[in-house]
C-alpha cells in the first residue's frame, strides 16, 4: 500500500496513541477464519481469511517421472496467482514479478522447512 505524506502522519500519530491505522489496538489481532476442502478440482484446498484479506490455496497432484538428477525424489511446483480483482495493479495473463517472487518464497520455505519428505513422493 502506497501512502501519501498525510497518511503517513496519521499512521504515526495513531501508533503513538496505541491504535493501528484501521482502528484496532496494537495488540488486537484481526479475526482468522480457516476453511478446508473448498475446491472440488484440487486434491486439497483451503481458504484463509484474516480480516478482509483472503488467500486460497490448492494442491494438485500428478504422477510424473522424477528429474534425472534426483531419481529417488518427487517434485514440488509452486505457483501464485494475484487476481486483478484484489488490486488494480495486478493484470490477467502470465504471472507478474510479484507472483513469481511469492512463488519462490513459498517454495523455498517449504523446501527449507523439510516439511515434505520428497523421497516419499516417489511411487
């Protein structure tokens, strides 16, 4: 979110008064709602809402040959899509720079967390 000078001043004054830009206290969280199984076209899916922010995630699976350099491991491909309805700067079509960066960050986080055993993905 880009802010002009007046918005920045208002934000700083709000923080000094122990309230956030949207009126919540500094320690007050937004409501969180998690829904599972929201897409019938994915093997797994979820919708997470935090305040007015909404994120949809879907997992699709397909049997494929492992890569030659890792013949004993399955693969993961992360794609992010930023819909034009969520921000006028997002355009339909191929993924933009922000979507590509989000995909990379998620991919790196999943791989480095070791949350997925890629050897168990091999059939």
